[in-house]
C-alpha cells in the first residue's frame, strides 16, 4: 500500500511539473498571435501558481521529483521543474540546487533556464546570478546577463565590466541588458566603444544607442551619405527616432529594389502622409513580400482595416503508403485527394481597394503631419498599443522601443512578462503621459525634446 501511495504521489508531482513547463511554453503563443487576446494568458498564470503551491505542499518527495527532472526530463519537465522549484518558499534551499544545476546544464538546455528564471519572483535569484557573471563557461555569463537585464534587479553597474569582454557574445549580451535596464549612465562608454571601432560597424549598433538617448547616433544616421542609414535596421531607426527631415532619406531608399520592403516598413512607422503614394505604388510590385510590407504600412498609418482572404495549404502530417515503401510520392495533380486548405484573413495587398479608399478618405489626413492607426500621432498612441489586447508581442515591443526613444523615459516593459507586471508598466506609462503630454506637441521628438 505504501508503495502504491508513493507511486501515486510521484505520478501526481510529475503531472504538476510537466504541465507547469507546458504552460510556460504555451503562454508564448498568446503573445505571438494577434488574433488571441494576450490578457487571456492570465488564466494560465493562475494555473502555474497552483502548480507551485502543489509542489510546495508536497514536501521532500515533490522536491526530489523536481530535482530529478533537472537532469533527466524532457523540455517541458525541465522548464517546469526550474520554474516551480525556484519559486518554492523554502529560504532558498531549492533555488540553490536549481542554480547549481543551471551551471552544469548542457548548452542546448540553457534556454529553458533562461525562460524560467526571467519570470521567477524569488528575492534571492538575481543575487545568485550576479555571482556567476565571472563563471568559467562564457555561455553561463551570457545567460545570466540576459536574465538580469530582463529582471532589472540590483545595480546595473555590475554588468559594466562585461562591456569590455573580448568575446562578442558576452559584450553584446551586456549591451542589450543595460539597454533593457535603461542605464543611461552607461551611454558614454557604449558610444566610445562603438564609434572608436575602425571600421565602424555597418548595422545593429544604432538601436541600443538610440534607446539610451544618443544624439551622436542620431546625427550619424541622418548625416548626408551615411552608410548607417542605408540598411533595414538604419531605416527603421530613422523612422523611430528622426525628425520630419528624415523623410527624404526614407523616400530615397524606396528607389532601390533590395531596400523597398524595409523602406516601406519604415515609412509606415514614420507616418508622414507624403509617403502614401510610394506605398500605393508598392502594391503593384511583383514581389509578394514588398506588397505585404506596403500594405501593412498603409494600414499602420490609416487604420483603414482593408482585408483579404488567403487560402493556405495545410501540411499533410498523415502517413502515406509511399512513406512506408520509399517510393516517389505522387504530385498534387496525381493524388486522388486534394490538399487540405483553410482560409486566413490578412491586410489587403490589392492596389485597387487601397486606391479607392485613399481617394475617398485622403482629405482629413492633411490635418496633422504624422499618423498612426488613422489618428494623429502622439506618444499616447504607442502607450495604447502596449495595452491593446489584440496587438502581438512584436508590435507591442516595437511600440515600447519607440516610446523610449521619443520620450526619453526609462519605464520598463516586456511584452511577454506576466500579466500583472505588464499592467503595472502600462499604468506607469499612462501616469507619466498624463503629466507630460503638454510638453510633447512635436510628433517627432527625440529623447523628450
């Protein structure tokens, strides 16, 4: 009887840990899919809390099940064990064991620890991770730096020495973490490190500097003939940071075939209605990617809501006789069963509906210089994008970057954070805007000016 009860409890704790890992993975789909309201993920977070309570109440046996998964479980079990064991309120004993397992974990499992540690609310976790910034495994240093940047706990100056690390993976992780932290005191060191490199890097460096308010980076982007602006990253940085005069650079980029798609995306974010003719012209492109970027940009500016239905072929996951015999598979024309398809709705990419819509609605758009979702652009537009339940994680994170660059503030936000934390961040941005909006009459501010 005792053995049977023991096996029952082990099975129960295994289920708790496995489902906890599944929920942590599954919640990401809510944030990635704009058709699902990301606020609904709160229900899965409540279930996660219940799993933690169950393991906590299970005592030593439940704790041992979690430790066993750290070295011998599948991905869901490892992820669940890391999160649950690190969340147990036992004065840090379980957390110490998990952090020790983290330092010994194979490289291909470290992403599971990173994902779990980002969301664990144990008061001792960041302190323990800080002690690992000098770990002999560089990948552990990188993982710890990423987690600390996400959590934003403690003094960011602990990461400064990593900026000078000879390994680009380590120094790059430190840059991203400090930017996430909003550590503007690190800006002079970052500017020096980047602008003193010979030859200067061609792309990727602009965004971190702009997020910390670097006017030097903005001047480099807008400098006549600057190669920094002639990249997809550079164009989007201009759209998020530059003044109205940058329209000339964005419009010029449209003339080059290889730059059309990123230029249209940047024009959408920039929101100047002088770019509408370029975007309408982009709908006539033979390149489907270019057409889609032009359509998305038009939607971003106008909020018109024009859509089209697209037939998508579903992957055939059923075994066929050819899978077993190894014979060549029949083509779609030869097969007696047509492929399964389903309809998806997306922004309209046909030029005629957009031409008609713009002809009918263009006049009111002369009332303001910059537009977003069919409304004159203000930073409140970005704040409402953070709160919109049907914006996906990428769009919401992009809105936050634009907020940081234009406002000069450092209010934290992560589009995949637990819901309570996201709502706190959104409330902080709204409170700031309520007191600051009178000073933001220019829709193309940079760093609050």
